[in-house]
């Protein structure tokens, strides 16, 4: 009988863990719904871009495999340059395939499509991004109501081939009308939800076309969900739409109990429910729960959103009880008061391969934003997921191998 | 009383120049220092009476106490037993403000529950009698007479109230957006010839010798803190209306600080994400101080503290200690407030009249005009103390004193009848929404802030390329792009913070995550600044707001903070 890995969390870390583990083990992924990955805006980094080194670090083979499986991300060796709606041109290690990377467009003007979408002020953006950017008039809306349609709904219209063809025709007309020479076109978040349609559009227009980075909750997050669903199905991972409530010992295995009351036993568990943003960690000040004049007991400011025998902390140290019945003063927890703030760093204390510290058997792993002191970035989560998945399955595979050799 | 009671709108008085003399642009009759409610109020009154006025404000309009008060025009109920005349004039002035800016005022009915106890019944009788006496003054401010409530009434009106009570009473307050009130006074002053210099700090007030005949006695030198440009103005009269900053301003003119001494009292408020009650609720803090939870515009607010302040007046912010003190006090009678989501705090410093050896709450909220003739500075006046509700009266008192003495004028005060900008008629919000294709909520908020001028705001930016003037810039409030442009073009906003003060942009649950960068872009465009400066002012705003929110951090808002931080990092970069 093959060993079994249970992954809790379906964001980028959990997905990477499940795909990697599935190479050697059978995998069940329990996913409670939307988290930080669904809110990601399409620019992906290994280290925060404000600290990014000039040369991008190469990716491991396993990380590349997961990216291939997700099929919707570009991580060029040279890194990328993406455009943000806040008016910043910024380096990124890679990007959702619908985003325009202006790094390869070394020279020439980039057209910013003046399309009439509410909140997309092409002139202001062109001015903010720099002198190479020029606003261009184009018809992008087919119906009047599309002006204020939410980004994901508008993007979904370009899943349709005919509509994308129509858009390509309008953009070509616009280019012809403008008379100028353009090297690329940038649009608001709009190019598909099922998958990124930037390549298909670029081929039809004859120029690189792509989106700018938009708001959280936009099309890139939905495209991630779709890409994940396809990749997990391709890797034969069993999916459960449920919320884990506890991880506990059941004989020599681990048992994950869900909100629906189901029990799933596995040889190892990968926890990847996200951090504070994703919902894996909760800020729970003593005062919030209590209505009396004084709360009866102090408790740590943060807690895991499920019951599990792991230790929360930061800087390698476990969280301590605060010396106040009201909890830690939030000034000491959060930016901008505190640099390197606890809310930004706290998580499950874990080894380099993701193995949660303090577990005797060493087969609970943590990955992604849930891990203490890890960079809260997309690619860091993915590679942590890869490591945890490999370690979780490796452990199972070794045991399976041992059993086989005895037999 | 009839809600739509008409009142006469007099035409603005013909502008009489007090001194008929051709002067360069840097000669004025009066310099007003301070852009709070007293400064803008007095600048308006002086301008309406025909004087040429220049106003200097170190930060922004309503930056200090005026924009950070509880946002109510009190009727002076607390003075009833000691000084009924003050109560009467407070109520009368509240009525005047309602008539001149009807769009800006909204009724806040309050409940005062009385907890059971040995003397509770007696207290209820006393409070009932007290408010019965106050009812005589209510018509002056269109307030409803108070009601006496039994415990079942209280439970029915606010089911969230807990604890044994013997009963309670209701009373009426009027809410106002203090920052808007300052802006309207400032705009009216400008429209009557005043020049306002915001973000411009006065560096010296010097005496001019020998120019008495030309009516000039002082030269005021100031520096624009954003452009570093220097401004120099000559004037006959200087009015120090700088609230808690008064002694600092007085020192610039070489005046003894003791004459303008205030005892700065810090007060903070906690803002909840929605209206959690329909009534204001009076409760008691752990030290017995009275405090309130009240609905205000589209949020609920808890206030307030009163503590001696020794810090930087330009950088006042709430602490988590203060937040916990307030929440604890409300939770005793309204426990579900602990489950409500706090989305921010604001803090200001009261310019309370100085006294040593008293508790903060015992200090006088009265105001006083200090004439500095005795300090060797004739023509210099300081406005000390005061409250938002009495600003108009305070300005009138100063003008009534200064005009005959300094300018030989007896021009009459008109500020009690002349509508503030937008106040002569309140347009129908639904009608405005339908005509302009904006949402009724956006239209309603716009009419609240701008009254009759709301249609003018909607047109602002209509000629800008791209046709984005009706786009929603801040979805929480909501604020339309045209209002942002209007705040810059017509209301002297120069930063994202300034726009937020005028429009409440970015003060909702998302903390400006969705609008600050866009607002910065619009301002940069309007003021012809490099786009990077728009980004920088967005970052400044986001950082300041994050600081104001974090001290009241709860579980839900913590997730929002994580999202905002992630988004801001991804699209703008680190805050610092």
C-alpha cells in the first residue's frame, strides 16, 4: 500500500507541495477556499522586489517543473519588468503570463491603451511610467456597461476567441490610425480568466500585448486558481473542498479532521494554509473575545487557525504570553511602527526543508506564508512548497522502500 | 418644527474697503495665523466686513483640533446650571450654523441610560429635571425636547444595551464634519477677497517702525513648507488663531508666552467600520469620565479621552492604551462593540484655557480674546480656547472688537445669516444621481459635503482627456474623481492627506489601499508635479493612516492590514 501525504491549503505553496509529493506518493489536498494566492496580482518574486538583487537567482529543476505544470507563468532568467497601476515600473522575478514584461522591449515606444475602463487613466499612467510610454486611443469596450464591469468579469469576456479576435482587430486599427511605431501595448487587467490570453492576442496584433498589475482580487488570482485546478488534476491529486480543523496523532499516522467531520489519515502532513492574509494565522488579541471589564487570561497575540502540534514564533523563538491581560500592544506587532514586525514574520517554526520544529517524528511540514520568518512572496512560497512536498513524500517513499526491501 | 423652515438669504454686503489706498499685493489689513475653525471663521468674518485678509496655515485647514473633534455642534448643555446665558448663546449659534450650512448638519439622537444603584432613581429625576430645563432652549437649535425612557424603552431602541438600568433619557445633538466646516469658511473668505496660504509656516512677526500713518504696523514673514517659497505680508492687525500652537505663534512676535498660555488636552476617537447603533450612547469610562459611542456620517465613533499633552503638535496620534480605555468604557454598557471592526483612530489637541492643579475635565472650554496692546504689541490679538460649536460667535466677538478700534469701521456681522458656500439650497441627491449617471450613494455623499455646489463638483475635470471625472476613485466612501480634482482646484488641497480631510477619501476599511496611489496621480497631474511626487504623497498618506489604524487593531482589520501591505509593497514599494 502506497504512503499518503495530506496537504492542507490550496494556494501556491500547497499546490507546489502536492504536485511535488505526487511524484512519489498519493496525495490528498484539502482546500478551504480563497487565500493570498487568489489575491495575488500577477507579479511574482522570490525576494521582495525592493530588495531584489540585480541578477536573478536560477530556479531549481523541481521549481521549474511545478511552474511548467501550472502553465501560465513566465520566469525568464534575466528577470522581468512589470508596470503597476500605482504608476511604478518595477523589477519582478517573473509574472503571470498575461502581464506585459517590458524588459525585452528594449527600445521603442510602449502604447498605453486608452480604453475607457473606469479607473484606468492611460494618460496619467503613461506619464507616471516614463517617457517611453504613450497613450493610444483604441476601442476595447463593446458594450457601454463594460466601462464599470469588475476586472475579473471583464477579463472573462476575452476567454472567448471571437471576442479576443475582435479586440485584436480594434488594436490593429488603433495602431494603424496612430501612425506611430510601437513596440508593445499595455492594457488594464483584462486578458482572460481561464488562462492568460496575452500570447494569443500578441500573435494576432503582431506586437507584444499584456496587462499592467492591478488590484488584489483581479484576473491574475483567478487565473492562478484555474491553472492550479488543471495542474492538480494532471498530477492525480485528490481534492477536497473542506476546511481542516485539526491535525492529530492517530497511531503512527497523522489524522486531519475537517469542518465537515471527515477524517483523513496520512503518513505525513504539509501545512500550507497561508499566513495572516491567507487565514492560516489569526490575530487574536485577548480583548477581542471578551466583553467583561477585564479579560480573565493573557494569551499570545497570534494563533494557528487550526489545531495542530506545531509551534508558532518568529526569529527562531516561540511566541510568549504577553505581560498584559489585554494582549500585546499592537504598536509592537505591526508596521509601520515596528520594522520586521511580528505580524509580518510570525508563523510556524520550521527547519530548512519545512519540517516543523519540535515534532518527534518529523513528518509535519509547513510551507508558504505560514512559515515563520519566510519572505511573503509568491516564488518563495512555491519553492518552500516544493521542498516540503519532496520531504513529506521522500519520507513516505523511503519508508515504502524499506517495507518493500523487507518483503 | 418644520424641517424646511425658510430663512432669508441676504445678498452679500457690498464690500467696503476700509482704507482707500492703492497697495501692492503684499499689503493687507489683517493677517490671520491658523487655518482651523477659529482662523477660517475670523478670516471669513473680516473679509465679509470689507477687510483685506491674508491667512497662514502651517499644515492644512482643519489639521488640528477642528478636524479631529467629535464632530458635533453642542448646544452647551453642560453650562446650564452655572451659566445659562452660555447655553442660550450656544443653542442660538447652533441654530445659525444650521441655517447657513444646512447640508452639513445631521441630527444625532442620544440615549443616556442610568444604571441601577442606590441613588439611581434620584439621579434619573435630577437628569430628567435638568433636561426639562434645557428643553426651553431646544427650539433655538431645532432640537427635539428630551424624552424620559423606562428600561423597556431603552431595550427596544438599542437592543445591544446590557446591564440593569432604572431608565434613561434622550437628548439631541447635531453632527457636523468639522473639516468641511473649516473649508467652507475658508472658501467664503477667499470669495470675498481673502488670500490663504496653506502649508505655509509663519517664521516671524516683526514690528514696522514709522509706518503707522499708512496703517501698517507688522510684517509677517512665512515660508511655504512644500516649495520653500518665502511670503512677506504687511498688515495693521495680526490675529493669532493657532489653537494649541498659540504660545508658539505668540513667541514669533516676541510676545510673552504666558499671555497666550493654553493647556493642551489630547483627545482621541476610535472609528468603527459602520454605524453600529442608531443612537448615540452615553457611557462612563473606568475613571468615571463621561464618554460616547455615536453614529456619525456613515460610521460609528467612540470618544473621547482628555489627557495633558506634552508631545509634538504636528504629529499627534492615538495609542493603543487610549483605544483600550475607550473600548472598555463602551463595552460595559454595549458589549458587542468588542466584536465591531475598528478601522481607524484620529487624535487632536484641545486648546483648553490654562490652569494649574485641576483635572483635565474641570478645565474651562470657554474662549477669550487676548489684546496684546499691554504687551507692547497693539493690533495683535490672540484667540484662546473655544470649541467648534462657538467658532462663529468667537469670530464675531473678535471682529466687533477689532473693527471699530483698528479700522474705525462699524460694519455689521453677517455670518449668522449669510449661507456658507453651497448652503443656500440643498439639491436632491437622487435627482443628481439620475441626471449624472453616478450612484445614489456617491451623490448623497457629494450633496452632504457640497450642498448646492454638488453639480459644480461633478463637472470638475470634464474637460480632462480620457473622460474619467465620474470614475470612483475611493470606493469605500465613495469619492468620485471629479471631487478629488475639485478639492485640488477649488479647495486648495495639495497632498493626498489634504484631499482625505476634504472628502474622507481613503478613510474607509481598506485604508486607502485602493485609492491613495490614484489620488496622488491626480494631484500630481493637477498641480503639474512629477508623477513620482504623487507616489510619494500616496506613500506618506498610507503610512500615516496605517499608524492611525494599527493602534486599534482587531482580528478582521489585521487581515486587511496584511492585504494592504502586500498590495502596497507589490505596486508602490516599501512605505519607508
